[in-house]
């Protein structure tokens, strides 16, 4: 019996997670006021440099090796900054 309860508990938790995730994404997908705001922030965060050199900066990876845009000269470079709060 304990095995049955843990399976149903896991199913319930998974279902609850899916419903919560769907409800959080719904305003963005439906284009409501929140969707417009999300789109505005997304549009502002993307910008093409039109052949201009990238701003000079350096970032370290998890092994503390430092990279700068110069390291990727001649290549397409996509930076994705994630929040971790």
C-alpha cells in the first residue's frame, strides 16, 4: 500500500505542477495586459548591433574561466541571462 500512495502522491504533485505552470503562462500566451508587458520587455532585451563591435565586457563560467566577446570574433554570439531568485 505505501507504494500506491507514493505513486498517487507523485501523480498529484505532477498534475498540480502542470496546472500551476499553465496558469502562469496563460496571460503571456493569450496576449492580455500581462502578455503585452512581457512582450515589451522581451523586445527591449533584443537588439542587433548591425556590424558594430559588441560592448567590451568579460564573464566567468562555472569553472572560473573568463570569456569576452573578442573570444568569439567572427561567430554569432547569443547571451542568455537567467534569474535565479
